[in-house]
C-alpha cells in the first residue's frame, strides 16, 4: 500500500514540505512525483489528478486523489490511527487541529513577504508591521498549545504531531529571514528544523540549481544554520 505524493519543489514549496512530512515522519509508504512548479508545466503535470490544481496532491493506493494539505492530513490520520498523527489527548488534539487550520488560512503577510527558502539566512531583512503581527499571533498560538499540553520544549504536544508538520515551514521562514521572535520560539524552530527528515529534504533541495533564483532579496546572506 503506497501513496503517491505530487510536489512542486523542495527548496521553496512550503506546502510540498508539509505533505511530505506527513508521510515521512509517520513512516507511511510513499513515492514522490515532481511537477513543473517553475518550468511552466504544472497544469499539464497535474492534469491526471484533476480537479486538483495545486501542490501537494496525494493519490491514495486505491486511486483516490486528495488535494489540500489539511484534507490530506485528516485522510491519513483516519486511515492510520495507530500512527498517531494527531495528539492522543482530546484537548491537545482539538488544539492541534485549531493550529493547523489557522495556519492554512492565516499569516498571509509572513507567507507573502517571506517565501520559504532553505538555502541560506538573509541578513538585514526588515519585517513589515503586518509580518510582526503574524509573528505575535504565531507565538500566542504556540504558548497556548504548550499551556494545553504542559510541554515547555520540544514538539508542541509532547510527541511529534501534525501540528509540528504544519509549522515546520513557518519555522523555516523565521530562521531563513532571521525574524525577531522569543528564545522559546527560536528553540522550537530549531527542534523542527534540526529533525533528520528536514535535513534530508534540505539536502535534496540543494541538488537543484536555479537561474534566476526565485524570491531573491537584495540583501546579504550567511550559511544556513539553526
């Protein structure tokens, strides 16, 4: 029973990273298919998955296609209850669902101004007031999650869950643009980004070269480190 995950890019596609982590971190068998996110062939490549039109998209072993990461998450959690994609505790589970849902619909300034990139850390990036507001909201949600779970460090709900999957690209933005956050938030970002699976994804991302580089900034940068 193997899932097929369609992704657009590893260096820049935050949604693709979320889709892959759902499968990789919970040891669900899968293959990966790349579509032409930057080559202009994305619509053609996704045509067999219609009406899916964005990456990631997931084909279930029996052929059903699921688009949108939140739908993919719920589908996988339903099909693999023993994998514990959501926290076991009911209050933690409800809170984790809240955080994931708000992530998919919110933080537009952070997502728009700070596209995910895993190559280096921009220096001197000046976040807008809207980005700072998003960061405040994210940290409020993290603090609430920890108050519900009782875990002050590591994954938000003790054991790694879909909440950590959904906020890994957020962590990449915070680190990749050296954004101003609390020490606790920075430590949580380090927990997410130092995961062996994320290192594996990042190493695969760096095997691809780009000319021109998407989302380039007129800024100095330093090597990636967390």
